[in-house]
């Protein structure tokens, strides 16, 4: 097995609502989707965002578009209009997650 | 078979209208729909209205109308916008004024009100409405109430449909859902029933894909963003909708940007929580069976949207004054840029301690290293430059303004190479408060009024 970065096999966009950020993650090809479903559990994503996300992370599966939706609570320092962060609207969570590491077989090629 | 073409005109207050004009000119539109309001926008409008009672709407509506009214007459489409914000009648006056000035006649402008519940807080409390905040479960206090800047219920498409039925060419509302302007024309044109959940859901979802302007046509696209051409003339999305609710997302031929399954997918989940239960005033939308099909270049067909019965309550979002943010940004050069920034930060803390300056809250970033990543930032080596950003929260605006004054002396008295942008204006912070109100308590107060150009108003 080897490890690759999520950005090789997926794309993502994040958005805000109050103090919650959601991150849509989409497999670039159908064949990549099972890796996301298997390895990107809500627990692992919460751990990945340690220090940015303080609440619960809930995952929704959308096999129809090879997508996962992560809803992250207490993620915006109070919310867009209250936050002292530069990324007060959580636009960068979608790029942050692209560094998530995925384990693939040694002979895996894009 | 009848089809209705709806074009996107605006994704937020401050958005470019170039895409709207392009859609109006070349989009072969039946309707041009706008979403001008965000939570932060409502706060800006509340402040505007407090200082100048004749304001409180998104002021770019005047410029937009100058460009779009002649095209509307020429190409025979209608427009729907929530640019009215906290003062829809004032926004209407602007539209009428622009029309008269440009010599454009025979335009009916409808105004929808009833979303603003700030004057009705105690009445709703007496009626037993639970004001507990949905997000934090905190109880509503007198203190919060006194600091409220706005409180608006999200209206759905229903009053907008009624305005179209009364012959409106332009419908101006306040706080509607982002998608209402897009759904209303479909209900009006196709005569969809109030409980035709699947079709209504399809209309809402279409609106969702259009309400953030170019975010479904290649803007803010993370997959292969380098392949997006001509961002400077990016096309805003257009939906061609069939009577059964299915639709095709496209854009004006020759415009910049891209429409494919990937660009549509990214917008599909944007600001969505449970994809099987996306709640709107008109219907609960389920997108877990949606199919996206690339049927031609820059054309994606969307099918399979399901709907469930609409909720009994409407959501109110209120904003309250939560103090001020002062922020200072100063830069340091290689070598040891990050180390210099950290030293400057430490000096500021010591000066604050000596002068007994305290704040409610502080936040520190090293721009170029971790300001967009926070604790997720990886080791950056010894970067060419790093900017120290220090942000403070305080309830005293003057204190926020004065925070900057601590920094200029460091240019001579601190670590080497400090450079600054100068002072950054203090920003008001806003707390959000949301709760549910029984639909009938809101809908009984919704009004629709019509004006015509030339009429005394």
C-alpha cells in the first residue's frame, strides 16, 4: 500500500451557515469513490480538522454523484460575521481537506 | 413542449452585473433572477437604514437597472430580486426613478413585504413563539433583544408567484430564500400545484444551482481550475426548465467559464447540510437521487430531484451587535521572516501588559504561513516573507481603532524589516440568532403592492 493526497483523486468545495461549515468532496472518477467512502470517515475528518473544528462532524453519502458531504459544527469561530479569522466564511476548508491522505494499492495509477 | 429559461443575475450584494447583462442580451431569457442578500448583507443594510431611513436596500440595484431595463423591454423577460433588503419600497422607488429617467414606460413593479419581524418580537413572544437559538440552544435574552439589528423570516416563492399573477414585470422583495426568485416563475408559468413536491423540489434545486452566480459555471472551482477560460467574462448560469421539472444548466455561448458535471457538483452541495432534507419554505428537497448528464459542451441535464411536504414553520434569522474587530497587518522579510513576526507579536503582548490593555478576544495569524490553514498549516521552511496579523475583539470601537497605534514604533524599535499597509478600518461584528416561527404568523402579514411607471406613488 502507498499513501496519496486526496487532491489526486478528488475535488472539493466548502461553504458556511452560521458556525457550521460543510465540505463537499467529489471523486474525480467513479473508480476512486470507494476509497473515499471507506477511508474518509466522519471521525477521521474530525481528527484531521483538529484545532479548526470543535463540534460534531456528520457525513452524508451521495453515491449518485460520487460525493461525500461533511457537515462540521463549531467550525467558524462563532460564524462568518463574528469570526476573527481571515477565512471567516470557511472557503478554504475545501482546499485544506485535499491534503487528507488516502491509502491505495502499490500498483494504483491515476 | 413549453420550456422556461431562467438566467442568474447576481450572487451577492457587490457581485458583478456583467454576467447578468450577458444573460439579458444573449440568453434568450424568460426571467432574470437575483439573490442579493446574505446574513452579513442584512447587517450592512440595517446600519444604512439606521443612519438614513430612506436606505436599507442593496444600492447597486440602481446601476443594475440602468443596464438591464432597456434589455428587459427589448428582449421581453421579467426580473425578480430580493434587493429590497430591509426597505423594499425604497428599492422600488429607485427602479421607478431609473425607468422614468431613461424614458421607459409600461413597467409594473411589485413589492413584497412581511419578512421583517423585528417590530413584531413582543407580539410573537406573546403568541408563544420559542426564540431559543437553533444553533446554540441558548435562550433569548433582553440583552440580545436590545442589540438586535434585524430579524427577518425567510419567505418562499408564494408571494412572488402572486406578484407575477398580478402582472408584475419586476418583483422586489426583502428576505426571501436564495432560491425563491428562481422557483416562482416556474410555478407561475407551469401552474405547478402547491403539493407537487417533486417538481417544486426540482425548481428549488435549479435555483440553488443558479443563486451563487458563476459558482456553477467555473467560478471558485477546485478540480481543474487552470482549465477555466476567460474568468473576466465568465458566463452566469442559465437553466432551461421543462414542465416536468427536469432542467438543463448552460451559459451564453462564447462566454467565459465552464459548465460540466464537476462544476455543477461543486455547487450542488454548497451550503447544503443533509442532502436528503434540504429545507425550504416551499418544499423539503432530496438530491440523493439526482443524476447529472453532460448532453453537449457546456450543457448539463439534471433529473431525479425528489421533494417532500413543506415544513410547518418558517425560519427567522436575526443579527445582533456583537462588538468590533480591529486588525493590524505588518510584514517581515527573509531571512527569519516567521521568527521576526513572532518576536513582534511577543513585543505587542508585553506592551499591552505594561499599558494594561486587554481585549475580549485575540486572534493571531502569520500570513504566508497559516492564515488560511490555522493549525493545519505544514512547515513552510524559511519563507521569503511573512505578515503578522493580529486581530482583536472589543465592545469599544475606539479601542479597536487604537490597536493599530501600538505597531508603527516597532519599525524602528523592533525586529528588522517591518513594513505595513497602514491602518485597516475597524469592522463591526455581528452575532446571529435563528429560530422557527409558525408559518401562519408570518404569512398573514405578507403584502404585495404594485406600482407602474408614470403613476404617482
